[in-house]
C-alpha cells in the first residue's frame, strides 16, 4: 500500500476527530462521516470497528504504513514495560514527528519532506530518513545553508509561538533544539486508546 495522498479532512471525518499531525484545521466543519449517507444515524460500533479506528488514528497521525506500523507494535510487545506506552514512545521519537513538535513544520508530512530534502541535522550530521529513532540528549537542528531559505525563516518565526512538549527544547534563534528525555505518551496531541490498538494486533503477532 502506498502512502496516503488523498483528502486529509475526509480521513478526519471518517475517524470522527481531527488528526493534528495530518492537517492544520482545529475543528471539523462537518463532524460526520464522508459520503452521501454520512448524515444518517449510525448504529453502535462493533468492538472490531472501534479497535480499527483507534489504530487508523495513529497510522494517519504519524504517517506510517500498515506493515511498518505492525513492526512498531511487535517491537513494543517485545520491550519491557507497558506495551501501549512503549508504542507511543517509539512513535513520538521519530525524527519527522519531533521536527513537527518543535514547530518547524505545520504537519508531519511537511516535516517528513524537510527531512528527506536534507534540511535537518542530528548531532551535526545530515539525516534524511524520517523514521530515525532520536535518542534522548540528541540535538536536532536546521543545517546552516537551509536556514537562509525563505520558507525555513518563516517557519522559524512561527515556531517561536509554538507550544512544545516538556521533553523537547528548541531555540528559534539558533534553529536547533534537543530531545531532553524520552517522549512522554501523556503529552501526545491526540486522544487514542492504545489498549484497543494492541488488542487489534493481538491475533496477528
């Protein structure tokens, strides 16, 4: 399956909530499912549908393909500690997500593009893989040459007013920041039932 490139609001409406990593809208103008029958009264959702929707929320928020997402869940199960917390920590530690959380991009897809185009450095070295797991203590910065670009300067100016999670530090003047500690799942900007996600994959792992 290729990465989703269709209408983003349509996905949000189908899942019943705004996906902050996917779009910049704050609320849904039409808070009902898409399609000509979207306004019709829906029956009670099955347990499977609830688990599927919770899984899809995370997948679309972080922009992860199904096969890759399943590997994250498998690794979360293997690690010590609560599986749901392990999963969220790994997803939040992705480089593209941290670039977005710092305020350098309006959405995670935009942050992914910045990384792929070589604008981001980790500890002084160019990083071009959005899925890199950033370790606590690592410095994330915009490379010096890219800082001269107009769209980067605009994003640095916008990032000054961005509310950042406690596990991240960022100085717009220096165009660099740091992952201070491992991401806290409690600060994820999306309401999601991680237990339902784990249950969705329980028969597949």
